[in-house]
C-alpha cells in the first residue's frame, strides 16, 4: 500500500491531475522531502506505526498527502506534540516535520528541550531561509544581506546572524544523529533520501533522537525560477550552512517505555483519589444564583489560600455530579504576591472556565477587592476579609451585596491564620447557599485525608465562617 493517498482530497472532488497535485509552489523543496519521507516509511514497513506531526507553515496540509497517523500542532509546537504522541504510544514512529520559522523561531525552546531529552523522535527541518507561508518575512535562517518582507534592505548585523540549527542540535547530549542535506542536484537528493531513511530507522529501532536539516528551495519568495533557486541554495546557502553529518553516535536500542496506563482504578490511586462515590447532599443545582453556570473569583495575596479554597469549591461541585473548573493565576512571589482563581460550577457543562464577571467574589485583601469588585455581575455577592479591608471601593453595581467577614481574625482566634480560606468557605456557604454544608465538609475532609489531625480545626473554621456571616447578614 502506497504511503501517499491515491488522490489528494484537499481539492474537493478534484479529478485527474488536480487530484494528484500538492499545494506547494513549483520548484518547492517540500515535495522531494515528502517523497523521501514516504519512501523511508514504506521501505521500513512502518506505515501503520507512523505518526506525522505538522504545524502551521507551508507543510500544514501534510495530512492530505500521507496515509499515516497525522496530527496538527500549533505554530512552533510540533516537536512537543510529537513527544506527547511518543510517550502515549511508545511503539509509534513519530516524525515532526517543521519549517525554519516554526522550528527555529517560535518553537526554539521546545526544539532544544526535546532534543536534549533524547527520546526516539525524528525531526525533519526544512530550511528555505524564509517564512514561506505567511508572506516572506525574515526567518532565523535568512542569510545576511538577504531581502525579505521584513528586511527589505537585507538582513544586517542588527538582525543577528543566521541560526545554524544542525550545529546547535548536534552539540547537545540528547541527539544521536544530526545531518544537514540539500536537494539541488541528484547527488544531494540521494544523500537526503539516505539521511531521512536512517533517521526513521534509528527511531523504529528505539535508538534515539535524529534531526535532519534539509536546505530547500523557495522560488516564490526568491522571485526566481526553480533552476535559479537550486543554484542559489548551492552557491549562497551551503557556504553558510555546510552540508554533512554533524553528529552520529552508535547506541544500543534503549527505549522500551511501557505505554501509559488508562485503568481508572490505578489512575485514581496514583493521584490519591478514591473510586468510591462521595455521598451527595445537593437536592438541586444552585439555580437561585444562576440557572445553569455559576462563576466565582477568589483573590488575595500569595499565601492567603485562595487557590486551595478554589480547588475545594471545584471538588465539591464535582462530588455533587456537576461540571466544575478551576483556573489558577499566580503572581511571581510564592508569598505576598497577587494570586487569583476563576471557578465555574455548571449543572451540565462549563463552556468557558474564565470568570471575568463573576457572580461571586471572595477577596482576601484590599487590592483584590479594588481590582475585581467592579466586575461582579449585577445581583451578585462579594465576600471580603474585614480584618484587613476597611474601605470598600467605588464603582460597584448597587445591586451587588457586600459582606465583610473577619476571615483572618477568626482564623487567628482559632490558633492558625492559614485556615482563613476555610473560614471564607463557611462564609460562602452561609451567604449564597452554593452547596449544603455537608458538601463543603466532604470536600475538606477529602483534601485532608492524609492529614486527619487537621480536620477538626478546619471543620471549626468552616463553622465559624458560617456563624460570623449569618451575624453580619442579620444586622
């Protein structure tokens, strides 16, 4: 069975020659690189094992041409997606097919990190010295003096020197085989075919990471004929990007990773969760707050416990059979910096996990109250720590209910200031009835299953939060 499809379906209902043509420009080097990759897959007998990953770039439609597993990746992330495929299915032969703007610019960090890791992957790097698909901008590999859409006067010293990826990758410890090849004549094409075949074979044998840089032609952006472009690659690119093997290390096959386990019981055990269903206390969704999707925001200084409280709310929602999400946002400091969390609890499905305009805000410090209070929805609720916040800001919708509860003072009186977030959960329950008390307590007990001695203190903090809030509401 041919690795190439009989017809290329990118042309809807294309017939004859149209059903056999790619989207590449005449003279483009991608066609030959595709051919050699397909031949290597066929000769090695690995078609059913191969996964090709193509990102944004000229090769974005690779999946239309090759009858292998195909995966699309965001710009620059193909090698990261390839690693994910490899770890999820160790028997797969995964090839990341990337251009120079993609691999050597936006994806440079992923490229280097994954190369150093050394897991068996095959990277085919098409270097045509230009951003081909997006309009001919200067690429990391654009030559000095070369005119592009973003360097019309030619690349100069202020743009930096061209990046030599094969040499850069070759000096890392992880890769075992790195070679730069070209396509401008029959000899170079034979060497390119051989290099790609070897790179695929080394991966199929479980030996390691291979990187093949292909100097390729782009007649469109050079505004030249295919023949002139081949000559340009030979005369202009090769002196800057010398051809040949940059690294070739013989290693024994070593990659024998077991595929990941998807057994629910084992996964739950690994993350410290239980397969046992939690008893449900809710008789209905909290539709008095919103008919189907309740949004919350919890904010304070780093160390206030906003993130822990947010996770407990999400866990409580999940325990009750609802869909719940938690998105953390941390400041740069582990303690003292800003930290907030967006939480959603939906009766069926959370469609957008962000909470720019929450129904409920819990603010642990004054800057958080000032920043987020004006965004609370009309008719919503704001709970704030009156121990540290003395003044409420302007600009809050008059229909929003503000309740100041001394989270910190209560926690300090209980002997441990860190339980102020649990006091806040008690305040949330009393003020909104989001969940029954039993629902919150079940989530707290689950979170402290390995620290049982702390459960009584946290239960007391929760109860005091309820009591204090009811007293505030009664005034």
